[in-house]
C-alpha cells in the first residue's frame, strides 16, 4: 500500500472548457493524468487530491468528473479548492461520492498508517502582500478551520502521525514562518503537508522539502508532470 498525491485536476464540469489556454502542456491533460495514474497507482494505494477538481458550478455537473476520477485505481481523499463552486454542502458531496472517495472539510479521515486531515486554506498576509478586509476575514476563518481539522485528526490518530492536506500553500519558499506554519509546527503529530493551487512559474515559488520537522510537497498536476507523486508515509 502506497501513498500518492495530485491536485488541481481542473476537469471541465460539463462545459467545453479547454485548459490549453493556459499553455500547450494542458492539452488533453486529463487523458495524460489518467494514463500516468493507471501506470503508477494500484487499487490498494491511496491518492490525495487537494482541491480544484472540477470547474462545475453545481454538484450535478461535477458528478461525471468525480466518476471519472473514481474509475481510476486507488482510494481517493479530497479536500476543497478555491474553484470548487459545486461543493456547497459537504454532506451532499459525501452522499454523492462513489465508495472509493472520501471528502474532507476541515476534518479528518483514517488512512491506515497515518491520519489525513484537510482544509482549503487561503492567502496569508505578508508585508509585501497585505490582505484586503474580505481576504483577511476568509484567512482568519481558514486558520480556525485548520485548527479544527487538526483537533479531529489528533482525536483519531491514537499515536499515529498526521498528514495535512491543504489547497493553498501554507508557506512559500521565501516565507519560512507564516500563521499556518506556526499552527502546524505546534502539533507534534504533524509530519507531512501536501498542497496545490500553484501553477506555472508560481509553482517554483512554493516551498518543497523539510522544515522544522515537517515535509512539504506541492502537487499541482502541471507542476509534477501530470503524474501522481508518491509521498512517503509519514512517521513519528
């Protein structure tokens, strides 16, 4: 049993929404993801998908996209991205998901060797990028939601390590400390963080590697070659 992650699938959501407007690398991108996924992931594996799964505006329009992902090998654990407009109620999402998919919304799920918790996250304030009042409100709410997700994970963990899945990066390479990293580092059970959201040149600005005992993995699909990235199971 292995662990993988791939984010930002950006499936069409029932509309003809070609992604190659963002560059030729996006041409027929989900076909490439599917081929790479089938050649890499086995049914007994787990795949983390940190948001931006479908462009759909309504859950009904997202269902074909979710079914296409469900048809690929492995158990899938999802969290919400900033483009998940179809994800209005987690109870409705969970009721609609196929049996091999689990949705997280600032809560946690048992993944066997570890517990996975997830929340969307948001942009964090810095001197170079102060937040608008509206963004500040969302940011503060997401800080609280990360704490809630971690509380739930630690209640389930029974001494196992915790893996955190976020859509927004909890830090960039140039920001060794953020409000999100302070929360993550305060929980000694947290060993791994996977996140998405960053594309193109921005992907290189995300932090990848180990910092203060936590390993960070950016996994936006275009940044990892449209192939699920194998993640080591975290250990304490």
